[in-house]
């Protein structure tokens, strides 16, 4: 019975602070803390009537437990089986841009160095998903486009229509005109139905109804 030399095994061991799961889990937990801190002043509401703080606080809880589970898994992982985290500036920069776009333009406002208009989830949602998806080296525009509209439609359906969470949906300059002509509920439903249709049409255009290819 043979064993791997100690010097060779030591070269493959990854310390806790350099493990990709530890770093990734810690980052997710940190983001969860920021989301929770930002939503502290928002009303949680009740089960029958969700407030503006329901979605961000629920998201923060999910991120905390998900990131914590990944963090613990990385800590208890055998050193020789762990994967070392390799920092790549381009994907990080793309994700930062996506998060900044969402935070600055979904509601708009006067910030320290600039003032941004309200674009709402209907505009910012697809852009954020598409830009964030570009962070992966395996990015494919044909997959990102349907996903961008499809995920935004799902968020509008679940949080804005079913749960009645208050989120800016339309650009500020057009919001009053849209709501006066369609009503709040009608405008929301028209938008997520349109985005769902766009996502389905793009998927069919790019991939077809079914794959008839044979190996």
C-alpha cells in the first residue's frame, strides 16, 4: 500500500481563509447583513398585508442561511479537497456595476455625487439580470435575454401582484400616466404578461420549441 508524499500533499492543501466556499459564503452573509440593515426602517407588515420591508428582509434571511451553509461547508471541508479562490477583477467589476445600477436607478434619488431618475423594476430588472449574467465566462446572449425578461416577469408576478410588495415598477416620468390609464394592478399584470411573452418568444426564436437533433 502506497501513500502520497507529505510534501506533495501539503502543496495541495488549501487553508480556510483561501477556500472559495469560505470566501463566497462570507461575502453572501455580508450582503445579507447589508440588505437587512437597509431594510430596518421598512415596515414588515402582516401575513395578510405585506409591507415594503417584507421582500428585502425575507431575501436577507435566505441569503444569510444560504451563505452561512456554504461558509460552514467550506470550513469543515478537508484541506486537500478544498478549492482555492482565484480573484478575477472583471467578473467582480461586472457584478458591482449590476448591483450599483439596481440600487441607483430602481427608485432614483439624490446621492452624494449624482442624482438619478426612477427607472423602476420594469427597466432596471432585465438590465440587472443581463449585466450580472455577463460576469460568467460562459455567458451566452441567447440564454441571458430570455432569462432577463423571464425572471423580471416572475418577480413582478410573485412580489408585486400576489404579495403586493411596494416596489417602483415604471419610470417616474411615465408612472402616473400608466397608472391612470390601466390602473395599478392592470399595469403590473400587463407588464409581467408582456415580459413573459417576450421571454417565451425569444426562447422559441433562439432554441425552437424542442430539440429535434439526434446524436
